[in-house]
C-alpha cells in the first residue's frame, strides 16, 4: 500500500509542477462541452438567399417580404437568371427564388403561377432544410391569398445545384482532407519537435552552427512531403471509390493543399516551441487543431447555424478556409478568381504562425 501511495504522491507532484499540463487537463472537458453544445446544430438560419424577379409587382414584392430575418438573409435581388451562377459559385448565395415573368398577372387572373427554387446542394442536409423552409414560406403566402372557397395555386419547381444526387460523400470527403492533413501535419510535427527537446538533441542543434531556420526546415520538410502524398491518396480515393466529382483544376487543388499543409506545419512548430513535453504538445494540438477542424470548419456542421461568437472563432481555424476551397474546386469547379480571399487568408496565417514559432526558438539559441 505504501509504494502505491508514494507513486500517487509522486505523480500528483509532477502534475502540479507542470502547470501547462494541469491547465490543459482542466480546460479540455470545458472546451469540449462548449464546442459540442454550441457547434452541433441541426437547424439552419441566416440562409443566404438571392431573388430573381424579372418583373417586380405587388405580388412578388409581398412574397419577397416573407423571406425575413433571422431565417433568411436576402443577399441579392436581380432581374437576370444568369447572375445566379456567380452568386452560387462564390458562396454568396445558398438558395435562390426565381419568379416567373408573369407571376403577378397569373395570380391576378386566378391561374397557376410559376416559381423556381434553386438550392446549393454542396451540403445535402442543409440544402434539403433550406428548400423545405422556402417551400413553407411560399405555401403560407398562397394560403393567405386564397379567398374562401378557392385556392390560389403557386407551382413550385425545385432544382439542386452542384450535388443533384445529394450524395453525402460529396460533402464529407473534401472535408476529410482537412482533418487527415491536420493530424499528419500539426500533431505529428508538434510531437516530433518536442521529442527532440525531451531527449536534448534539439538543444544541441540550436547551439550548433546551423541556423534555426535550417533546423526547422530539416525537421518539418519530410512531413510536408508525407502530407502531400496523403492528400493525393485522398483525392484518388475520392474519385475512384466515392465518385466525388473534380469539376475544377486538380493543380489548383494540390496547390491549396500544399498551402494548408504548410499552415498546419507552422502551427505545429509554434506548439512545439511553446511546450516542453510531448504530453502537453499532444493535448494542445488536440484542443487547438483537431476539435476546431472537426466542429468549426464546416466539415460536418454548417458555420451559418452556429452562434455569432463561434462564427467569429471559426474564422481563425485554417480548416474552415481549406474545406471551402476543396468543396469549391471539386464540386463547383471554381478557380482562383473565386478563391483568392481564402488563399490570402491561409498565406497570412502561415506567415504569422511561422514567424511566431521561429521567434519562440530564438531565446533558446541566445
């Protein structure tokens, strides 16, 4: 019994001394509950809605007014159907209501009016929900117009874009790339560098003639190659096994993949520079990368349905921007002219994280 108590006291002493480990152990369940509680939402609000109204009249304006906040956010009203392609490809619109040119006059004459609902089916579950919401609004408007004993008919036609078969693999496989690359890049890099600290070999390298940049590049460059190979395998599996379309440029997808891997490696370098043990590095990497990439990147749950604080927090998660780019290239066929903003954000993140990580190594060299 005494040896057991002695072992327990020794372990508690080590945990107490390692304040960062203790802080992570306490913070991890709190963060998990908050993230899972707020991020896992099956309902959808703030639907980005575009309206095509070639001949506005009192009927179309009255129906447009039914699509109000917080369920819908009208992002554009245009008279031309051709404008929808740009809005959908850029992600500015999730859904569109297209009025027939004679919508109001047919309702006045008591004839069936035509209405088209176009939905972005990149996320099939979200697409089905927002389509059902729009149908409900149109049906409610039709009931309000119907006089006693007569029913006003609005014929609704629905069309799903980018994923008309609503295959869930088209949603999850591009997002899986971000999750897999995060594990390979950030987690493994952080553990690898902190292992060198624990064994003392990193300190020996830092006092050698090698420049800190050379040391870091030599340590992480293999993981850049491993991550690129893993991403290529995922793309091949997506096409051959899951039949995920590749409507955009494969070279652009591979370039954005390399950029995301580099950003994840820079985050791993920063974590390893700020920690002193593999245990702490592993916990921080799990809390700081895997959970956010799983819950806040839009990989599974749409960002639009999250509370405002989590939407803001998701903007600093690299996976959010990569998932948007991967889906845009593979499913929508968009190019750099649509993805330049996400590309610049990842470049800025990579530069900031790498600079912060290298500065954390300098005091050790001095």
